[in-house]
C-alpha cells in the first residue's frame, strides 16, 4: 500500500492495481466482522481503510464520480477489471489502451465500500467518520443517478456519454438500493431479457 493504493492479487507474480477489488476488500472486511465479530481486526485495518478512501476521494472527477485514470505506479498497472463481461472489448490494463475514467459499475462498488466503511466506523465508535462516509456515499449516489441513469430508457449506462450500456451497473444499483424508487423490478427485467453475451 502506498498512499491508499493496493495491488491485487497478492502475493502473486501479477502486480495489477484493481480499484474494483480494493472496494471489495473493504466490503469483505465488514462481512468478516458480521460473521466472526473480530473487532480487533477492524481496529488493525481501519487506518488502511481510511487511507484507501482518501486515495479514492482525491481521484473524484468534477462530476463527483470516481475517475480511474491515475498514472500507473512504478510497480504495477492500473486495471479497472470489474469482471470479464464488463466492456469486454476494452477489458485490459489502462496502459495498454484499456478502459479507464468514470464507470457506473465502479462507482456503484465504491458506493457500497463507503456504506460499509461507515458501518465499520460505527462499530469502532468513530461516529464522526461514520457520518463523513455516509455523506460521501449520499453524494456519490446522487451523482450516479444524475449521470448514468436514463429515465427514458429506464436503465443505467456505464459511462456518462451514454454509448455503453451498464449491464453490471443495472444489477448493482438495485442490489445496493441506489436505483430510483419503484424502478428496481423493471431494471432487473431488462437484464434478464437482454441478449447480452461476451
């Protein structure tokens, strides 16, 4: 970790910086606590969680969305992977011309990271931090719905320009309760009815 940056998988011969997997790390830390009640581990890793979030906050775009376009670290490549089916024609490291910038799927994962970070802060009695994380999550949720949600089409795009459909985003926005009220079922129906293949 350097200034909140993390490399995955580790230990490994690979040295990719995968922002989506960093958000999952924060989510899994909260899930671990819910299953095992290990408050000591939360205390040990909370400073790391805070560092990670500081890095993400430093890399928000003027729209308030996470902008995964920072330069590669000396020891690794930035790769916003998400999953193999996310923008499949572009799914390789940014330094090789792959996807970077603002992405609905990544922003939704970051939103969940923030809400879980708030829960972790509350569990540790850091109530001021918890409020900050909740405020950041609320701001991000509003930006996601402002820039990715298409009320005419009734689904989320994966980019702010709206040429790339957000298949992963459509599931995550419902799962994380970011979708506009009353839209969840119709959004999921579009996912189930789509002819999406990769």
